[in-house]
């Protein structure tokens, strides 16, 4: 025990300054409020709550280990390429405070020295929604077997165009909800037009066509992002929501009632936002391959500004990188995730939004580990291709872009006209 305490104190001295004898209420609670309670509270992703001393004290040793291993707070970016405003990592002083507190046997201290409790809107991370749209009734998930992607078309009943500041998907049962994407179906879109409203739709052909765009999504461990003043997404009158549900069975029958909370913009926005996806569907990962490379590229058709990035792979995902090649020929790494973790699929919000001139090429490069060394690998002997289920794979580099709201009707994603061929020299 003495060696453990001395090692912890030495680690705290190396990491940064710490109070001589930190206490929970005065020193530790502010760190937990700032960096941990977003997930470590009832109803959120973490399995334990750090709102109180009584709830935190039993996990002191686990906190020490998480700090030393840098496992918590979870974060995938390498720290070399790009700066991100939602970077949750502990400062050196915060690390040393937590380690010194554990070394001192986790004293409580004086409750009168505690900061005011951090305020959360019950059940929401984006604040109180102006509108909540939910599945009409609970969906029954079987105990075993594969559940195909299931969709629900839900009417919004907007009689006029509405500007959306932000939205958050809240799964009803995290134990069986693998992920959710809430799409907006434009009133002119043909997507799923032959399917019923408010009913589960299973095994819809992938080629059913029709426009749709991303409103919000849920994936394990990914907190929703609050809105940014002056920036919004437009939903046209007559549009519908489509919940795309990916359920996984866990041996017990379950039910789910997922909902999405929508926050309206309080004033006309200056910028309109949309989601892009740079993806590759045409790969085949060989059996046993420990670092199979897959690439995709997208050329920016019109000038826009990049504000965040969300890499997405499944259980064999190993690493993921975004690169930008500008019309000048300059190349820049926008984000590098050297150890991709399927359980923590982050959205990385750029500290400084990045202007992408027309003609900029966004390259995404990913590697997959299909070897026996990957403890999450469902089957190292299988050749793996693109597919919906987690034992298949995906390679998508999502991102959010914005442009001037005065040009909201301009098709920012139309391909540019091809260059005219040069006349041969005479």
C-alpha cells in the first residue's frame, strides 16, 4: 500500500501542481463537473455517477487508473494535428489533483467549499427542446438473432420552413440501440414514399432512392453538441423525419422508444449548415489482415467552411485520418485518430472553423485490423465488406459544413462543370 501511495504522489508531482491535500468538495468536484459529469450522471453513457462524494468515493482507485492510462475522459485525436474546442482531456493540474486526492485516501473535506451543482436539463444535453418527436409506440427487440435496419417515418407537420439550431437523439434503451440516425425527408423526396407512416419498416431496398439529409444521430459514448448562435439547419414545410434504427440483441427481450429533441433557432441564422459524408463502399478486407487500408475522397464543389469531423467505422476499425489538399497544392492533416475506438465515436469540433475553397480535396484514409490480435474482431477468418451490421464494416468520414445563409437555396453540393478540353497547339 505504501508503494502505491508513493507512486501516486510521485506521478502527481510529475504531471503538475496539486493542492497539498486535495479534498473532494474543494478540489476534485470542480474537475468532475468540468470533465466528467456530462457522462457520469444518471441516464447517461457512463455506468456510475460522479455527482456526489458518496457516488464517487468507491471508484477512487478506478479514477487513478483511468488518469494514468489516459483512458478517461475518452478522446481519440492525436493532439498533434488540429485543435478542437470540445477536447475533454484533463490538464496536467487536473490530473495531479485527482491523483493526489486518491493518494490521500480520497478525503471528503468541507461540503461548504463545494461549487454550485452543475445544472443539467433532465434527459437532454442540448438544453430544453422546443419540440420532441418520438416513435409512436415502443418497438420490441427480440432476445436473439439479427435485427435488420428498422426505419420509422414520423411527420413533423411544419406548415412553414423552420430553422433548427440543434437536435439530440435520445435512445429509449441503450442496451439494444446500436446507433440511430434521424434524417429529414424533403417534401419532394421519393425516399420511402410507398411505406406507411408511424410503422416499423424493415428490409427496405438500399436503392429506393430519394433525397434525405442528416438532422441528428446517436452512437455509444457520443454526447450531443449544443447549437452555435447564428448557425442553423433549414427544414422545409411538409418535411418528415425518418428514424433509422440499428438494434442489436443481447440475450434478453427488450423494448425501445427513441425520441429526438429539436431546438429552434431564436433568430434568422447567418450561416446554414449541412452534413457531408466521404465514404467508400467498395472494399474487401482480407482474412487476418492487421492493417488493411481503405481510402475515399471528395472534392469541394463550392467554397464552404468545415466546423467538425466525425469518423465512423465498426469493430475492425484501427485508425482514421482526414487530409485536405487545397487548390494551391498545400496539404494539411485535419484530424488523426491513431487508435480508433468503436465504443467512443467522437465528433471533433474544430477550434477554428476551416475555410475550404472550391476545388479542395478531402481525403480520408482508414486502416482495419481483421487479425486475431484485435480483441473486438468477430471473425478473423472472414473477408469483410461494407455492410450495416457491426460484424460488417463501414468507412465514412462525416463532417459538418456551413455557408452564408443568404445562399441557402444555392446547391452547395452540385458537381462543378467539367473543365473544357484544351485545343491542341497549332
